[in-house]
């Protein structure tokens, strides 16, 4: 398989090759499969940098891996071309909304998603792990300001640290004693048309 990669001359050929060999790569042991993945990533990076118009390139599979996800079909957390995860957890958002406002301590509060915590995407909020409680007045104020990070600096509150503390409260890290990992739901891949 690695020898076949040397003959690829474009990202389109790489995408076709990846679709053809996906089933046979899955039959390899994990060490050999990893070698094929690394060789593919290296070849793909040279093909993309060699071509002048990267935006016009066809979509290449993010990862040639067995790790699948019900919603997207691909585990994007281990992608060759990484994509930030957008985790959705309604129970966590509800628990954040039960907390007092970070700025003034009023209740009830809204769960505010920290827009600066992840790179922006078209029409999608950041992960639910980046939510903090704000009263309705402060929630409106932060949405009206032009620079959310500056707004938080001006208020003197480290919103990212508060969001992390709230996330760890509802999603404690697994201990060495073998506590099972929590199941989180990644947001569906809107580009693939998956539900």
C-alpha cells in the first residue's frame, strides 16, 4: 500500500486511492495500519502544498481509521486534518443554567457559549463544554459587544477557567481505578447530510 502512495500525483488521486484501500487497510494489524496512515498523511501534505489552488481540491477522507462515530461516520478527534470537536450535552447545559451569573450572582441564568473558545464555524456554536452561566442582562450585553474576549477581560473574570471547572464538575476525569469513560455526543456532520 505504501508503494502505491508514491505513484499518486494529485489530491484527487489520493482521495480515490483512500476510498479503494479503506477496506483492505482495516484488515492490517494496528502497527501496519498506522504506518499506512502516516505515509498517506505525508503524501497528502506534499500534494496539497505542491498545488497552487488548495481551495479547489476535492475533499479527501479525514482519516483512514476504523474509529467510527454514529453521527458522522468518522471519528474527527483523530483526523489527519484535525477538526475541532463540537460536543453536545444537554444535561450539562441545564446544570450550567442552574448556577448563578458569573458577573453579578443573579438567578435564573442562561448558559452562554464562549464564542472565543474554539475556531468559528459556519452556523455552529462552540462545544457545550465551553458554557458559563450569565443572567439575561449580562448575556445580552456580551452578545452585543464586538469583542467577547475583551468583554471578559474588562469584567475581570476568567470565563474559560470557569467553563472548565463546570465541565469537570459534570464530567469528572476518569480515575486510575477504572471508572468508565462518559459517552459524549459529537455534533452531526452537517456537510455529509447525516441526521
